C-alpha cells in the first residue's frame, strides 16, 4: 500500500513538472556563424525571454548546430541548465568576439532544485552553446575569433 506521504511527494513532483511545460510561442532567428573554420547553424537569443528559454526542453542537438546568445554589454555571464535535457559545452566570447572561456555543462537531474551555475572566467558579450565536447572535438582554443556570417 502506498503511503499518503509518497502520494503527496509524487503529486508535488507532477505539479512542478506540469508548471515547467514549455510554451511554443518563443521563436529564435536563425543564422550562420564561423568558428575555427567550422560553419555552425545557430538559433540566436537576443532578448530576456529568449535568454531564459535557451535550449530548454530539447532532446537532441544536431552536430554543428547550437545557440548563440548576444548581449548588449560585456560582463561576467552566468548560465545554468534548468530544464535542459542534454549535456552542453559553452564558449564565452568578449566584445571583440574572441573566445575567453570554454566549459562543459551537465544536464541536471529532475530532482535537483538548484542546478549549478556556470560563470564565464572573463567578461563576455556572446555565448555559444553546442553539443557536449564540440569545442574539444573541433580543436577550438581560447583566443579564436567568432564570425557572424548571416542573420
């Protein structure tokens, strides 16, 4: 027999899962960027609503596709993986589009109430999220320049 406490816990979990359902009205402009000789298809996040959504709720991310976050100012950036189901790599770029930091980000467990934050090592104006290990696999190094090809 299931205890009332277990039923309560499951009800709370289902409630929170239900409240994190993703709306379909958030769209992203698409573009192409170049980094280390690789052309990458990106979705572009350039406002608060898009920053918050990012790659949440995605079940996969094709090779050489990602999300480029464009901010108005250069500062230390903090990213987290709330409602993100796939592990990602993130590259932070300064205002001159030079790569200043690369980090591997782990998708959190459903039970984590506070996923870890991934702050940039230096001030950044751009952030590029790619499939986990993409930067290493493509031999992308600190200092390399990001080029926005089209928007």
